[in-house]
C-alpha cells in the first residue's frame, strides 16, 4: 500500500462521509415540510465539518482523501440545501443557478490543478462568501418568520453571499491564470 493510502480510515474522514450521508436526510425533511427535523440534521452535518477539521489538525490526521473529500462535502451540502430551498420557493432560482455554476467551475478547475499537483488555497473573500451563504441558508429554515415580519433577512444575506462568491470566483480564476498560464508566456 502506498503512503498515499495510509491512514485514510480515520475519524475526520469518517465524519466527512457521515456529513455526505446526512445530505439526503435533511433534504428529505425539507421536501416533506418538516423544517425542524431538517434543521437538526443539517446542524449535525455542519457540526461534523467543525469537528472533523479540529480533530484532523489537533491529532495530525490530515490525509489527501480528507483534503479532497472535505471541501467537496461542504460544496455538495450547500448546493443540496440551496436546491431544496429553491424547489420549495424559499430562495430565488437565479441565486441557486449562480452558485451551482460557480461551484461546478471551482470543482473542475481544482481537479485540473490537482492533476498537475497544484492547489489554489481559499482566501478571505472566499471564506467570507461561504460563511455569508451558510448563514443565509441557516436563516432560510426560519423563512416564515422573516416573511411574517416583512424583512427577508435570509434573502438579503443570501444575495450578499452570492455577490461575494462571484467575486471570490474571479479572484480564484485570476490566481489560476497566473499560476498555470501566465508563467508559460514568460518562459
């Protein structure tokens, strides 16, 4: 067994797989109008993300599988949640499609760079965008409350997150250009 495959069966990677398995569970409850249970399972999925990262760093259990699987699980969780909320008319379709296309492009370009043993790490704007969208999606579980008071905070925050996410994508694309293509023109 190569070193690459050693120690991939650890607690952080197991928690990431659990997060992936919780996606259809919270999706089921959203589609069946049980927002309370959907929120509980979504919260548990989010908690696995925090705990797996902490354990991986604290106990030096970072693996190449975890480096790939963890961000993929995060992206899939957000896209699945947005899809469910879009299907229930809680968020606008345009916001969903923008994030879907952006995440698809991010994943494909990341795989391309990974095939060349290169990585573009997330920057503050990307983390801020993810945090903003994640917060907006949590608030979407309580959309009826915001609809009743007449201030759709969840949608305002979602659009701020979408704009930040698009800005982060262009920053990422610029980084890829300079990392991968600009150097070739100089040589």
